[in-house]
């Protein structure tokens, strides 16, 4: 029987097709909870308003804009409910914004969230709960709704929140009924950044992937594989520094100089594309490396499943940002594609070196090239690791199971039992 709960996801921007870990979790939650809704603080320009197959029974909307009557009536209702504390806490939360314009924008979003609650949350908040992914706009909205309407909120923090400056992290974590970290590594870093946070309120619950779909994709890909062609290396992710695409390109160039024949496809788009194009030209490997651009999530998963080897050469970016446990790496392992990544952040919690794949040194093209050579030279060991990796993903990173763990933690936090 579904839990008697009205669970509201407040997301910073919606829809975002690439956030498959969020949409998959929502889809799974819809089977576990009596009522689920999704509210975007900002509406993107994407056309698919239900990415990832979010079912029709999940209500989808956005916070009202200042041009809407609902904005002002909701503001009046919220301030009337918690006038002094609301104004004080708005001021404290918005103070770290770097400019007056930014403060105004955050204020509008926070007020809009309260106005949304005036329509969606009745006077009795007992059945309602708010959940946000990322300690950003969605979590600020949840915090404001909690302040003014008494609805508890929880949030899942990601590497993006922890390894980059985040002046709101302390307040958002300190007032949440439950904080979820996606890895043990992230949990320890969060507790270091917010030392007065009670460790008992921080759970580790991995984001998940659709393990059944990935297993089927992988089986189909292996049946139709062309064994006569050069090995196909696939990488997938935004073309940003932390994904280590430049390291991968440099490693492929080393393989080419050593006479090792490979093909490499990089799936994704981003600001580093021009630099990667120049690098590929200067190294003379344009026939070996293809920048495929962004693909829809299902198409990207298919290409990952078709690869002989999936590589994600994650690094710590110059601004401190880095991945937690990359979803694309989980998807590759779930499809039983052999993987290579790096010893960074929470990645070793997914990939045990030489048990589920091979881990190279972050930012080291020579280490990555050596890992590629080892993988291709030992097909039997590589297949054994791929099968072991698939088991790990099926046991610990199943979207449905992890949604159930999140729901259990939310219910325990609402009952005063704390995270499990």
C-alpha cells in the first residue's frame, strides 16, 4: 500500500532531461507514495515537460511569477502566517548573494515558493513533505515553505553543493529534517564543512539507475557487436573540466603513437568543445576521436551499452568542483560495459580497482593510457570485471530500491527517529 504522504519535489530548474537520476527517482516514488508532485523554481526551455517518463499522476507545475495574482495572494497569506520570522529569515538567507540583482532574484524565487505553498499545501501540513535535489534554488524554496507553512523538508546534496563555494549550505542543512548524501565521501566532506551538523541526520543513499532496462540494453548490444572492428571507447558527460575529456583525448593520442588501434566517441556538449576540437586537430587524431554532441538520455545509454569500453576520466576542476558518483558510470556498469575511471571522490565506492573495472590516477593521461592497454590486452579479466560491476549496480544502485530507502528515511525523520 502506498505511504499516506503528499511528497512535493522542489527543483531548481525543471525540466532538465539530463538529470535522469532525479526523474527516475520521481518515477519510482510515484509507485510508493500516495501523492507526488514536481515544482520547478525556474522553467527551462525544454519541450518535454515529463522527461524520463514521469507519469501523468504526478502533478507538474512551477512557482508563480510576480505578474501572477497567485504570487501576491500567496505572499500575503504566508507573511500573515509567519510575519516576523519570515522577514528575518529571508534577509539572512539572501544576504550572501553577490549582488543586489542576485538578491532580488533569490527573493522573488523564495516568495514565489511560499505563494505556491498557499495553493498546494492546506492549513494542516501533517501529510506533506518537501524534498529538493541540490542545496540551491529548490532547497531555498523548500526552506521558505517550511518556515512559513510548517512543512518539513529534506534535501539530497551532491558534489556540486560541497566542492564549490556554497554560502547557503549551512542554513539549508541545519534546518532540514533529513540530509541525504549520495556517497560516504560526500557525507564526510559535508560534516567537515558544517561541523555543528548532527551526523545522525545525514544518511547516505545512492542515486539510482534503471537496472532492468540497462541489463536488457547490454544483452542486446553484446549480441549485435561487431568484433572485427577496432575497440570502441565511449565517454559521456558535459564537456566541462571535471569530466576529464582532455585527459582521455591525450590518452588516445598516446595509444595511437604506440600503434594501438582504437576508436573513441565522446557524447555530450559543453563549453570545452572548441578546446577539445583544437586539441584533437593538433594531435592529429581526428580520424580516431569523434565528438558526438549531446544525445537524448535513451540514445546515450544505447551508445554506452554498445561500447567495448566506457571511460570517464574524472578530475578535480580548477574551481574545486568534481563528480560524486557519476550516473553515466553506473549506467555503463549496469549494461555490463567494461569501465575505466579515476581514483576520485566517491568513484571508488562504485568501482573497486581491478574488481569492477580499473581506476587510473586523476589528470594523468599516461596512467589512463596504461589502464586502456591493460583492459584491451586481457579480455577474459575485463569481462569478469564487467560482470562483477553489473552485480554491484544491481545490488546497490537500483533506482526502485534506493527510492524505497529514501522514502523510509523521510518517514523516519518525520517520526523523529532520524535517518536510517
